[in-house]
C-alpha cells in the first residue's frame, strides 16, 4: 500500500485535520492524506487528497520525505510540503481542521504515523 501526505505551512503554523468517527484512530490529528490509487502519480494523489478531503486546490507540491508506516504493515508513506491559495472548504472524512503552531504539535493526539513527521516539520523554514 502507498499513501501520500501533504503538509501545509502558513505563518509558522501547519494544517492538521482530525480523523472522523468510524475509522481507526478516530479523533486523532493527522496531516491530510490519501491512499494512492492504481495508475495515479504521487503528485496527483496528494492533489486529490486536498481537493477531495478539504475542498482546496494545491499550488505547490514538493517532496519532503518517505518512510514506512508504524501502524500498517507493508505501507510506504510519501510526504509532500504543499501550498494552496484558497481557504479550507467542506471537510470529507475529517471532523475538524485547524492551523496549529509547530511547537504545539507534540501536545496533540496525533496519528502514530504522523508522529514520525513532527521532527521534520520542526525544521521547515
């Protein structure tokens, strides 16, 4: 399984979304993500994740890092730094979305795979 994840930053804050009810780790915070569909490129998948999950269009996608999932065997996660111009629209699969300061990420109940990314995010410029 391949998953893409997008990390958006504005003014020293990053966008996190709360997982909705009825899914594993419901209520945990994560960076917008989506499973890669057959025939889809990584870049298209992260663009789809933002459009389908938070109703916004990306203006930039830049590879950040890749790692193996801590929770799903044989799952590889490809992470991108992303930007978008629009505000967040309707949420699909998430119960909340908010911009949080990078230094407060460690205090949130993050999805276990996102914990891996917190150190990377601290180094964003």
